């Protein structure tokens, strides 16, 4: 008897003892070594010498084609982007100035290490700080610290910047790129160093993997999505889709063939057609037609990329001989990561469907935006939803600690959506399905753009008095006739 009783007593004692511990849940937050990462919460590092960074216009004197391709790219816009500035402003107000280093470590890295961190706004900043992810950010990247980060993965700018070294007669600039060193490379302005890193996704990883500034929860995981997918296995890197034109990107995605060296371009073109549109407005306002045309070209490229990304399949589902449901399969055909990716708690990609009978009467519809730009509650949307500490809905990156939902579509994967639609067999139906995309919900965009710091005047820069209805792009539009 006694021996049987004993373990029970023991177990219950343990239970009682452990209760206070469990109720004061201990947080498992990784510590950041501030000596190793002096700009924490950004994990950027700087090999400090007397060699400085140069602004893009200087590089552009000898590399005019690269300069033109990079201009008005999202990298060129990364700091001046008014959506970013609005959110940066809100971040600093919410949790204090230190968080600015985390944001700026990716949005304008050279400014952070040079101590040009003044918070949101443009006042008193050098052209280098204003130029965001500039030439000399990427081409000063000597190495990364992906295995030394708190998560032992690339995150929050875990790159080492080394713009140059001390030479016998003063500083010598060193630029890291794809070529083996050649006599005269850099024409006396800089030395050249061959960098295999620049030909892989690892270069992009540190900035395209955004983790929470304290808990290190992955918030934007484009790199990991890519790494866990078929493109990584088949040696198709970020550069092979984002540093080439549309036709070459399609070939990389469809045939897993890496582009030739001569095919690479500094476009870094993704999905953000809204920002290209704003850049075009700004260039026009400033009277720079050439830059406006450049931004417009990038707008068209982003739209074309979105329109090449997915595929739709619409099919009827019958039960007991009658039509019961419409099945829509959305395939991620050409995005190297999830579709959508990155800020997918903000980006909106959804299905709009309309089913009509032979006389044109609407039998069923879903996903139509109302006049105020709002999506209906029951919309079928592919996104993620962040939650804060108490597991309630949260949208801001300093609040999100987990995700309550994520139904973005993995690379080369698909997602099925069903719509109930009862009709006897033989009733002909016309079904129109659209896959639609915009950068954000209208209200979210209004909030962020409405919160830019005082020295950014949207009317003076972009010529906009109020936030217009956000443009929506149809990624695909399919009309099928079924149930005949
Ligand atoms: C690890 C690098 C990194 C850090 C840290 C980071 N960002 Fe970003 N941010 C990015 C990248 C990459 C994108 C582009 C993603 C995309 O376009 O989907 C982006 C996009 C954004 C956008 C969307 C811009 C637009 O035009 O739609 C906002 C807003 C933003 N970041 C704000 C912030 C704020 C505020 C912080 C700090 C709290 C921050 N970011 C920290 C890398 C970073
Ligand atoms: C986001 C990172 C990034 C930025 C910003 C960037 N580059 Fe590059 N650059 C790369 C990568 C990656 C390659 C290698 C791809 C290739 O083979 O062209 C490259 C290649 C190059 C090359 C050698 C390839 C050739 O065809 O000559 C030059 C020169 C160059 N970049 C100059 C520039 C200049 C000038 C700017 C600014 C106007 C710039 N880069 C901005 C990432 C970047
Ligand atoms: C005085 C002219 C000159 C200036 C200014 C200049 N470069 Fe270069 N750079 C060259 C030449 C010439 C080459 C070799 C041929 C080529 O790639 O165009 C070169 C090559 C490169 C390469 C390829 C290195 C490799 O080994 O793969 C990169 C990257 C690069 N430059 C980046 C930059 C950046 C960034 C700046 C601005 C900080 C800059 N360059 C400014 C002349 C210049
Ligand atoms: C130093 C950090 C940094 C590095 C390195 C970097 N990026 Fe970015 N990238 C950003 C930031 C920040 C943005 C977002 C700017 C914004 O939205 O305001 C961005 C935006 C982009 C976009 C545009 C996204 C859109 O919504 O249209 C693409 C595409 C992109 N990067 C690709 C790359 C590729 C490919 C590489 C590697 C060759 C790379 N990036 C390296 C920081 C970086
Ligand atoms: C096989 C081609 C392919 C590869 C490889 C690829 N992408 Fe993309 N990427 C796309 C397409 C297509 C889109 C537009 C659809 C979308 O937003 O997902 C896109 C969109 C993006 C966006 C904009 C997201 C948004 O909605 O704001 C970013 C940022 C980005 N890619 C970064 C990367 C990075 C970083 C890598 C490497 C880790 C990478 N991509 C690899 C094809 C690719």
C-alpha cells in the first residue's frame, strides 16, 4: 500500500511546488551580445577604418547603367518611402528612440553605423543617409554573421560593412562584387574583391528576414520561405528573379536556369507598384521627367511580375447530381517564396468571385471592395494575422509576438477555396474569378501616410492633398462557363 501511495503524494507535491513557477511564466528571450552587436537591436556591424561610404551619385559617375537601374527602385526608396516614415514615426512614439536603429539598420544601414540616426524625418541628413539601400551598402558587405545571431539564422541586418581599409597613403576603398580581381578594376577609385556571397540569397537574407526587436519572433520571413522551398534546392537565388527583366525572371522560375552574367540588372523589382506610382508623382512634381519615366517603367514591371506570379483553376463540385460548390485553386506559380510574402499581415491578395445564371442574374458574389475601399468580412484572403502578447489582433511589428493565422501560399504550392453555390445540374453558370492585390487596406494606408513626421509634406513632395483610393491590380482574371 505504502509504496503505491508514495508516488502519488510525490507527484501532487511537485504539482503544488511548480504552480507558482508556471503562473509567472518565464520568458525565453534571446540575449544580444551588445559588444558584438553595438547597434542592437540592429545586427549590422561595421569594420571601422578611416575609409568612408560614398553616395550613389559618385558610383554612378563610372557605373551609369547600374545607377539608372537602381534609381527609383525600392532600395533607393527604402528610407524616403512615406509609408515607412509613418510607421517609423509611430514605432518611436510607441517604444522609444532605440527601436529606430533596428529599422534603419535595414532601411539605411550606412547611416546607422555613421551615427546619422535622428528618428523619423529628413531634417539634417546627408544624401548618403537619404539614399536608403544604396550602392555602398551592398558593395561594402564583406561577410555576414548569420550563425552568431541570437537565433543563429540571418535576421535584422546581420551583415558586416567594410567600405575600405587603411593603406600606406591613407584609406583605400574596397568594393565587393561578382568578378575576380583584375588590373585597373575600379580605375584607382576603389579596389575590387571577388565575393561569392554577392551571387547568393545569403546577401539578401539578413535584411529580408525581419524579426521582432526583442523577442526575435520572425515577422517577415521571405528568406526562410525561400530556403524551405523548391527554388533553394534548385539553385535559383533571389537575384535570379529580382535582378533581371520579366522574361528572364519567368525562365528562372519555370526552368530553374540561372541567368547569364550579362542578364543581371539592378532593378530589385518586386510587387510594390504603389511606391513606384508615388515616386513617379514625386519626380513629376520636381519637374524631373526622366526620373518619372524611370519610375513608371518600374511600376509596369512590378505589375507584370505580379501578373506572372499566380495561376487560377475553377471547377464545379457536384453532390447527389447537383452543383453544390465552386472550387477555386490558387497556385503560386512563380514567386520564389510564399505568395504574398514579407509584410503579409499588411499586404492584401484576395479572391473576388461572381456567379451568374444564363439570364445574367447574380446568384453569388464575394470579395467585392465597397465604395470606401473596404473588403467585406467574409472575403477569402491570403494573408497572416499578427497577435500581441495577449493573443489579440496586432498589426505593428513591435507588438506582434505570434501569428494567429497564416494561409499564404508556399512556392510552387497551392491553396483551395470553396464557395457554396447550389444549382440543379443543367443550369448554365458563368463564373468570373479575379485574384486581386493591393499594398494595404485603405484605412491602414491612410493611417501610415497620415502619420509621416512634420517635415515630410505629402502635398509638396507628391502633390497629393488627401490619400487617394489605393490602386488594386488584377493578378489574374478568369471567366468559365460550367454546369451545362
Ligand atoms: C531586417 C531588416 C528590416 C528591419 C529591421 C525593418 N525592416 Fe521594414 N522592411 C524591410 C524590408 C525588406 C521591407 C520590404 C518588404 C516588402 O516590400 O514586402 C520592409 C518594408 C517596410 C514597410 C512597408 C513599406 C511600404 O512601402 O509598403 C514598412 C512600413 C516598414 N518596413 C517599417 C519598418 C519599421 C517601422 C521598422 C522598425 C520597427 C522596420 N521596418 C524594420 C526590412 C526591414
Ligand atoms: C541590394 C544590393 C545591391 C545594391 C543596392 C547595389 N548592388 Fe551592385 N550588385 C549587387 C549584386 C548582388 C551584384 C551581382 C549580380 C551581378 O552579377 O550583376 C551586383 C553587381 C554589381 C557590379 C558588377 C557587375 C557588372 O555587371 O558590372 C557593379 C559594377 C555594381 N553592382 C555596381 C553598383 C552600383 C553603382 C550601385 C548603385 C547605383 C549598386 N551596384 C547597387 C547588389 C547590389
Ligand atoms: C572612377 C571610376 C569608378 C568609380 C567612381 C566607381 N567605380 Fe566601381 N568599378 C570601376 C571599374 C572600371 C570597374 C571594373 C569594370 C566594371 O565592372 O565596370 C569597377 C568595378 C566595380 C565592381 C565589381 C567588383 C568585382 O570585383 O566584382 C563593383 C561592385 C563596383 N565597381 C562598385 C562600385 C561602387 C559601390 C562605387 C561607389 C562607392 C564605385 N564602384 C565607384 C570604376 C569605378
Ligand atoms: C541592407 C538591407 C537590404 C539588403 C542587403 C537587401 N535588401 Fe531588398 N529591401 C530592403 C528594404 C529595407 C526594402 C524595402 C523598402 C521599402 O519598402 O521601403 C527592400 C525591398 C526590396 C524589394 C522590393 C519589394 C517590393 O515590395 O517591391 C526587392 C524585390 C528586394 N528588396 C530584393 C532584394 C534582393 C534580391 C537582395 C539581395 C541581392 C536584397 N533585396 C538585399 C533591404 C535590403
Ligand atoms: C522564382 C522567382 C523568385 C525568387 C527566387 C524570389 N522571388 Fe521574390 N518575388 C517573386 C515574385 C513573382 C514576386 C511578386 C509576388 C509576390 O509578392 O510574392 C516577388 C515579390 C517579392 C517581394 C515583395 C513582396 C511584397 O508583396 O511586398 C520581396 C520583398 C521579395 N520578393 C524578395 C525576395 C527575396 C529576398 C528572395 C530570396 C530570398 C526572393 N524574393 C526570391 C519572385 C521570386
